[in-house]
C-alpha cells in the first residue's frame, strides 16, 4: 500500500487528478528528486504508467529531450 504522505503517494495523487509530469516539474511541484524511482514504486504496486519522450526548448533556446509520465490505468488486478 502506498502512503499518501510519501513521495509515491503525492505522485499518485497528482496522476489521479489527471495531470502528467516530467522530472523538473516533479522536483518543483512535488519535491521528488528521483522521479524514475517513484515511477518504479508505482509500477511495483500494479499501476500502469505511460512514458512519452518529448522535445522541449530549454531556457538557452536549445532543444532538449524529456520524458513525460502519466497514469494509464489506476491499478492492475493481482
């Protein structure tokens, strides 16, 4: 079970509200530094997470590739 007071719990709540997230936004909005580890935590609990690579422009005007995560299915039956 995922605690609502944990980083994984905050991330799950964010997803359940219909939002997606990338690594920078996870740090700024949710205080999660290791987003990929929290994604693995959710997947270990049966959640299906969609991962999409996107190209964005950074503050220096350069192209950068980021991964954006979103919840596909709330939980897979065990």
